[in-house]
């Protein structure tokens, strides 16, 4: 990416990434090869409360498929969802927020306590950092769409169970089909593994371009903002991921109006 302008530097500062380096050094950092061993060690730590790797389950036939629903019908279907046990403990569903024609789709894990209360994804401390991360690459929160793998909060913020991920899966698939984003940013191991149906450690998923669905939408994986709040030393790596996402987006949209 070209030299950082002042606004972006301010955003990076809000994100907690050191910004005192000379500009040419920032370009160098963008080109730094990933420290895979370190990232894997981090991902092990992050995986300490690991969900079992995604396994193939099949959806009960009683579910009405979301595959052909339009936005209002899909939102209503999610709001009334009782497909899994999380419907008994949630305050409300958290459908997603943002521009339904956004070019960027951000996918997180599941609502936390604050999101469950307010009905909107990423509104707590992690959400503030996510906003700063997006702003650092010139994106306003309102300009992207933000959704989660799960639409309901798991009690005590435990990891999603495979059957809960399966129950929610076609809601997210339908959101992606309706938005048709140019790029998906998966934040965190659980979002990335479940979206892509793999069990690769996040340290190995970062720094590579992945693809979603029949249209091969590019997917960039980065750390979850909640993890970055606990491990600020990895914000630099998250910045690398954001640069990769921006470069990919620019490549895909080069020459378009
Ligand atoms: N973490 C997530 O993954 N999603 C949210 O909506 C909030 C926190």
C-alpha cells in the first residue's frame, strides 16, 4: 500500500499499532514474511478452548431452507428461529448490520453479552477495535456488512457447538448470496474455520487467500479483535492481514467504476 496518510495513521494509532516508523519502513513491514511458527504458537493458545473441528452434519428436514428468501423474509426467519438450543437462552437474535450491497463482508464468531442485549454485532469493546481496524484501511463501519457465524449468543460466550453452526449455516450462506461481496474478511479462528469448513490453525490460514462458494469470493483471515485486545503485540500481524485484504480488493476491482 502507498504511504499512509495522516488520517490512516491516526486510525492505526486508535487500533493500537505503533505508527512512529518512517513511511518507507511501513512498506517494508507490509512485505515482511509471516512468522508462521509464532502465529501457530499463538493459534495454539487461542485454540486452548478448541471446538472440535467442523464435522459434517446434516440439517433436519423439518427446517425451512433459507436458500431462496429475500432480505425481509430472511430477517424474519432468523428473528423467529428455534433451530437450536441457543434460542432458549438468547435475549434476541443478532442478524447482521450494515450496507446490504457492501463490497466488504466481515464475518465474526457469535454475539457476546452486549450484542445479545442490543441486537447488533460487534458493539462491545471488540467492536470498537473492529471499527478502528476497518477505519485503518479507509472503511467506515456503515460501508461494510457485518455478520456472525451464529445469530444467537452462546451462554457464557462458550465456543459454538457444531450443531449450532450447522443450524445457522444457511442463514449466513443466504446473506452472502444476497450481498455478493467482493471480499470477505473472516475475523478469528472460529469464523474462519467454520466459514471455510476446515480445521487449519489460524496461524496457517493467515497470509493466504482462501475462497468461498461457487463464485470463489476471496476470503482473508485475520485475528479476532477480542484476541487482539488480549494480545496487542499481534496487532501488527492483523495490520498485515488488512493490507492483504485491501490489496486483494483493489486487484479485484481495478478498472471498475
Ligand atoms: N465477537 C464476535 O465474533 N461477534 C460479535 O458480534 C461480537 C463479538
